[in-house]
């Protein structure tokens, strides 16, 4: 299979790297798009547990939990590496992993440049280009990062 480029989104937010990292991680429920959920009932809360091995999951209104992935690297305030374990059929699969790396770099006083890169998309096999297009769409990682930026600046 030919290589599939990662989806890369960037945003500059009006806050420090420390606060940007905290809003992205501890504050994920404030900004995660409710429509970006694969549970059987609407998303009530998005959770990212701190530290390597922490779970990433959603809690549905019916009380059920829907796994998304886990924390692979936790390096505040500069870097976060997550396992995205959602397969091409939009179901959690423990043995399936693509990676999302998020970096937070000071771009000036109280300004942080944030880069989100979703990589290893070739692991989607014959559907890799289709999934990459969906994730790269403005309604994919684009809206997600914009909502994060709004929360971080607020």
C-alpha cells in the first residue's frame, strides 16, 4: 500500500502552553464536539485520563462508556501522544491503533502554537484514503481544533 499522509491541523491560541495543555487534556469535555461520538446514545461527557496508560472514552447519556483510545505519552506542557483505536467502521477495536500527536509550543507571551497530527492512517488499509479525507474535512479535526482553540482562549 502506498503511504498515506497524516492529517495535520495547526492553531495559535491566546494562552500559555501550560494552560493550552490543561484545556486539551483535563478540559476535553468543555470543547469536544458532541457530534464526534460513536456511542449508542448521545454523548454526555468526554474523558481523557491523565498520564501514560490513561483511558480516553466518552460517557453516553444512557450511562454506557465508549472507548476511543489511550494515552501513549504525557509530557506537559509540550506534548501529548494518543492512541486512536477507532477502526474504519467507526467502532472501538483494542488491537487497532493510529496515533494522534499534539504539541504545544510558546509562540510569544501568552500565545501557544498547537499542532495536531493524526498519523499511521495507512493502517486503515483499502479505506485509508476515505478515512483520511473525512478526518481532514473541516467537520473533522478542523472543527475539533477550532473548538479547542475557543475554549483555550476563553
